[in-house]
């Protein structure tokens, strides 16, 4: 079966750091993606992890532990424009993605 | 820039109608996908295709079919639309396995 869990909502303050966790149990694992989706818009790619460890890209970092079925997305120096839904997705092969339900992040001044 | 274009942003159809949702990508991607997105359920895979004329069922294919006659175009067909198919439909494409998927803007379909 496929099960991906992430918190439904999170709030944080501008300039702060926030960590969004994702745990997964899937049949088939070929890497884990994080996408950002603003309201009414298409999801856009943030990061991809296929090996254990931390991938850093500017203000965003993503971590993967395959043995624990766990990933997190770390957002630093939060800005108002970071208010969005963050989607954790497991690649089951052929880039077919199983998504979590998404975490709505609200950044306040 | 990769562009994935869906033919309509909003559609309203009647129950029982045959509905076609069209998607075109301009970067010669091998893989194309159709997802639907519903509040509280997230994105769910309907069908995908990894080559022209090839199609594979995703997690929720019932009530849908697809067509991929050309590499750049992937169509989703609702054979007989029902109210439970009211949803946001998102098309995506990717170059190869492990490559990021690029999404279209979505088609919000309402079946009345």
C-alpha cells in the first residue's frame, strides 16, 4: 500500500526557520520530491532526494532517511511569499508520484 | 522553459457527457501524467504514459481513459461524466525517470 503523512497546517513568522516533516510507507521507492503549490497555481519543483542525506538549495534544504522512511523540508529566512502548500511525493518508478495531502504553511509578519 | 499547457482552465459539463481534457508539452518529454487534486485527498494519479501509444493505469483509473497519439500530447477522456468527477485536473510531464515533473495550470472541471 501507499501511505505518506505530513502535517496539515503549520504557521511561522517572517524571518524564522520552519521544518516540514514527511513520513512514508510505499511499495516501490525511487526517490522523494518536494513541490510548492501556491493557491490556484500548479505545483512547482523544489527538491529531489534519492540518497540519504541533506540537499541544500538556497534557502531550502531537504533531508532523506530511507531506513526510517522519513524526509523533511527546511525553509530558512522565511518570507511572506513562502506561504503556500508544500507537497511531499514518493517516486514509485517512471516518475509516477504518490503525494501526501500537503502541508499548508502560513507565514505571518 | 518547459511548458505544459492544458486546453481549458475551467469547464462545466453535464452528467453523462463525454469530456476531453487536452494537454500539450513542448520539451520532448517521454513521460506524461494525469492527476486529479481534491481537498483533503491531495493529488492522485489517474493514468500515465511513458511512450507514444503507451498508457498505464494509475491509482484511480475508473471512469477515465487516455490517448497519446503524439509524443507531445496526452488527452484525458471522461467517458460519461459524473458529479464525483468534479475536480481539479493536472497534467504533468517529465523527461525520464527520477526527473522532476512539470505541471500544467490545471483544469477545474465541474460536472452538473
